[in-house]
């Protein structure tokens, strides 16, 4: 049986800082391109590209949040059940 410290490390010490860094880089790239399109001028093609970048940014955020929840739930499912904290049945 694993120690409580190993269980905590299984849950929390992960590659999430790397994932967040990649998310921030991707969002910065999307924001930079969107800003360039706004500065470039308004035209039908620029408006369509801006909306596409906006949709990509939103999809990226939702995928990140969904992936984090999914990953954490999978980790919790692999942990052994914890003993009850309260008093037993009378």
C-alpha cells in the first residue's frame, strides 16, 4: 500500500505547470494575431479570421478545463478508498 505522501504526489505533482505554460503561449499567439487583425483594418476576410481566432481561443480554454477535470477524476478513481472519518454505526 502506498503512503499518504505518495498519494498526494500522485494527485498534485504532475506536469500541469508545463501544460499551463503551453496554454499561455498558445493564447498569447492567438491574442497577438487577433490584435494584428484589429490593427490591420476592417474587412470581411479580417473579420472572419478574427472570429476564427476568437473561437480557437475559447475552444482552447474549454479543452484545457475539461482536460484538467477529466485527468483529476481519473487520478482520484485510481486511489484506494479512504476510511470513514465519523463514528461507526451504533
